[in-house]
C-alpha cells in the first residue's frame, strides 16, 4: 500500500522533470543557435573590417598633406628634388612624372625640370634610348634654355641629334666629355647650325690627344654668344686652335703640356674677366721679353694651379688695371712675380698656397690688400 502511494506521488514529479528537461534542451538548442548566429556575424564583421582596412590603406595616400599642396608649390618641391642626383640612370624628373596623373601633369608642365639633360653612353643603354630621352626632354623643356652634359664613356658617339633643337630653344650650358673621334661626330650632328650658348665645357677623354684631331675650331664655330669656356686635355702636345671669341668673359684651360707662346693666344680674348690656368705650360726659349705689354682691360680674377710663372708670363708684360683677385696654388716662384704685383695695385684679395718664397716681401707690393690667404694663415687686412 505504501509502495503504491509512493509511486503515485513520484509519477507527477517525474513527468514534470521530463517536461522541464525537454524545455531546457530546447533552450540549450536556442542558445547554441544564437551563439552560432553571433559567431557568424562576428566573422562577417571581421571580414568587413579587414575589407575596410584594406580600402583605407589603399587610399591613405589621398589623406597625405602633399595632396593639399597647390600645383605651383608642388612644382617648387620637384625643383629641389631634381637638384639631388639620381641613384641610377633614371632621372628624378622621369620618376616624379610616373607617380600619378597629377604629378605627371605638374612635372611635365614645369618645363625647367627638363632643361638639364644628362646623357652617358653606358653599356646597358642603347643609343636609341639616348635619342628617345633627348627628344622627350627637348619637347618638354619648351623654350627654357637647356644645359646639356654628354659623356661617351669611351664609346664612339653616334650622330647626335642636336640639330633637332627648335628655333625657340637655346643652350645655357654644354658640357662635353668625349674622345676626339666623338667630338668629330658631334660636330657632324650639328649639320651646320650655329647655336647660342652661354657656357661651354670641353674635355677630351684621350690621354696625349692631338689637337689637330680634336676639332676645337669646328666646335667653337658652332656656337654663338659664348661667355664662359673651359677646355681640358690630358697631356695634349699641340697648340690649341681656338678662334677669336669677342663675347668670352671667362676662360679656363687645364692640362695643356705643349710649350707655345701664350701671348698671341690671350690677345684674342681681350674682354676676359676671369682667367684660370691649371697644369698648363707655355714657353718661348731664348726669346727676349716683348717691349709691348699685353693689356687685358677687363680682367679681374686670375686663378693659377700647378704652373711655372716664368713659363707663362716670363716673356711679356701683362697689364690688367682692374685685377682684384689673385689665387695661386702649387706654382713655382718667380723673380717677375713681385714686379707683376707692383704693377697691379688694384689687387685686394690674394690667395697663395704651396709657393715657396718670402711672403712678406711679396705683400709689400700689394698696398691695397684687404684679404690674405696663405698656406699657414688666413686673415683680413
């Protein structure tokens, strides 16, 4: 009897427990389903976050301050960037024009960025690539005067299309470092044109070259309005054939070992303001001093290095009434040097290094000296 009563009492409890169990199972399924939905949503949001971060990284350049620069300020920045030499053959202007469409538009529109043309014939650079660069630069430079540098690197220069310059273009500076043969090819490439240029630098890359095979007359005759001229030849043994250039103001001669009379050479450049001679020899053996002095009325600066004073000025009298600056480095002393200084009281700056002699004795011949620089001292007087 008691057993039946216990069973009757426990039965409803068991039924309630089973019902509760089913409810909890359903709730657990619902929770698990919700967790799965939340995990799916989290993963989807993570994917969306990564996509947004990718987009932000891809367009972060749009937020860079350089984007806010006006075109004219950007062109100024490009100018300073182009003053830094490129690490390889690709010039900075070309690299800048390849960044984006806006930079390309600004770089191409800044014509002065394309006015400096450097052409070197390295083994990996084909001549057609050189010609293509020349065409690109000259077209983009427009009317801005061009500075041209060419180095043949020991290779023979092909016909160079300098004649393709338009009539509205001019040359500010030409720097040629070529072999004698390449110089001849360069002259042929001018096709008879005479181009205006302010500064011309010529260097023959051959050791002991022959000036007769180095067409200086043809080269100089191809340019007009020349104001600055530099000529360098390592050990040239023949006298340079240089025509009269009335517009020349600055003349630099380096490395001429031929002994020739420099007086008639200088007499063709009476308007010189600056004369620089280095590793240069000139001599007339057993020839008396010319009684007629050579006057360079505009000469203001003399710059000498590694020369023999008697070889250069021991056979004639040089008069330069406007001479102000004299710079001498590693030159032999001369008994004519004090006399030269005494004839030029206009000298105010005197830089003498590596010359043996009595410096105080030299200085007394320069009464108006304001600045002295020597190997052992530097002062203002």
